């Protein structure tokens, strides 16, 4: 198939350090190429991909000091995709909501993977007006607030098999990887590790919107004995940090749509202690690949029982459920179903 992948421009594909959506697009794109498909990637010009690259911007926008308005670049990206859409059998968007008015007018089949939370009132209003657009969720829980939309499937993320290798033995510390923000609750991770008597290594970025929160609520906690803040890290450092950790702490306080670091930990064989919110019950087998908890007390208890989890079982779950090839094949099945449908836009279908 001739497939277009449309990535956000905030990070390169794949990101140098932190990055969720662009990382998924990178793994999916390369896996599709490996399966023999003709893939074109619309992304920042510094991206690294096995596909044909259409460079929308010279470099990723988040760390570009010359970028004054990221929205203008994404509007231009939508226009570039529209001009070239006829060259593809399917166009796969990962760019949030901005492109949706275009997607429902394309004559070519298209699908949009929604990577963020869908429980906000404004999101529900927008998507209700665009309920005919074909969508994919990244977990079943993600679509809970808007079950009536045109869902074509749920596809869990996947990683390249050898990206984060298995480690049979762990060192004596806990890990937290992600963003420092109120909903990620690194403060809760610090509390759990402190009560459990284990060091905590934190690898996380701080977005501009969260800088005040970081300075006010988190930075003082980083002085806690045993807590080490590493900043943002890349894949090489992540494999070492996750692989040697006794467990990953995932103390979220929001309906997490997926949680990429959870399957990254499983790839290393590292068990996960996570709060029972969002996608977590779909990703973890409680008592097998980690522990699903509802309180700080339960998390501290889980740390004390983490020796009950077999690291080989964690890796086996990753290989069975969360490899990039499985993700790519799931998407190809959706693309093929879209191509069997009449070749008309969503808008024409609604007005017919």
C-alpha cells in the first residue's frame, strides 16, 4: 500500500529525548516499511526514517528558538498533505484535531489516531461535530468519554523488539520517567520511594506550561535524600535506567490514554507499579507484570512485594503484545478496511 504518515512537528521523528506521539510514528513508519509498504512521512526535516520524508520544517519546533508560532507550521503541513493526498491509498494523521475538517473532505481514505485525552468538554463538543471522521484509539479506556464516534479500532502502541533489551537482574532503585506535571505525580513517586526506603531516579522533562509547578511543588522535593533528578534522557540512557531499576513507578493522577513508558519497562523486563487509572488495566497483568494500586499505602506494599514478579514474564508480555510489527499489522488491517469502502469523502457521505 501507498501510505502517508503525518506527524506532529514539535519533535523530530523519532525524538532525541522525550516525546510520545512522534516516537510512536517513528516505530510505526519503519515497521510498515519493513512489511513492504510504500510509506511517506510528513514531519520535521531533522527526522530519521526508513520512509520517504517530506520535510515540513527544517527542524523540530519545541527546541527551535526561531519558532514564534507553531500553529502556522502545522497549518502549512495540512496544506502540503492536501496537495499530495491523491498519491496515497490512505493518509494516517497523528496531529490531534487541527486537520479534522480537511480529513472529512479528502477523497482518499484517511484515519486519525488520537493520542491524547478525550474527556475534556471542549474536545467532546468538537468531536461530536466531526463524528463521521474515521478514528483509532490507543486504548479502549481512551474512547470512554466519546463512545459514539466513528471508531475503526483500538491499536495499542508497540516498540521495536531490540530497542530496549531484557535485563535479568536489577539494581536497588526505583525509576520514574515522563513529564513533570500535576497529572504525572512525581511527588507521589518520591513519597512512595522514600517510604519504601529505596532510591528514586527521575528522568523527566519540564514543559514551559509546567515550569511554575516544577519550581513551586517539585524542585524542593528533589533535595529528598535518595532522590536523583536526571532531566531528559534518550533511548540509550533509558535502556540503562529502566533495565536496571527494581521497578518503574507510574503514579498517575489522570486518565492516561496509554503510557508508553509502561511497555518500555516491560521490554526491559522491569515490573511496573501503577495507579488504576486510564489504560493501565489494559496494559498490565496485576500480579504478573507488576502491581495495579489505588493508594500510596498499596504502592509502598507493592514495592516490598516486587520480588514476586518474574522479569521474564514481563519481557514475554512485551513480546506477545507490544512489538512494533504487531502495531503495524493492526493498522494495515484498518487501512485495508478503509480502502474497501466507497471512495468519497465523509462530507459527501453525510450529505448523500
